[in-house]
């Protein structure tokens, strides 16, 4: 069973990745570039947590 702190951390990561994707789609790319490396790192963490 998943620990509640781990679940909360996972939800925060998912929220950030979704918000970064929305920002990347809605604003010009040069304004969204600071969010993309962190979003990519969080996507890797999400993938590794699923496996």
C-alpha cells in the first residue's frame, strides 16, 4: 500500500507536470522554457515511480 506522504508527493508532481504542459501550450515558447527542464525531470520521476 502507498504511504500517504508518497501519494501526496506524487499528486504534487502530477499537478506540476500538467500545469507546465498547459503553460507550454498557452504562452510563447521563450517564456515557457524555464518550466520545461523541471517538467521533463518530473516526467522521468513519474515514469520511474510507475515501474
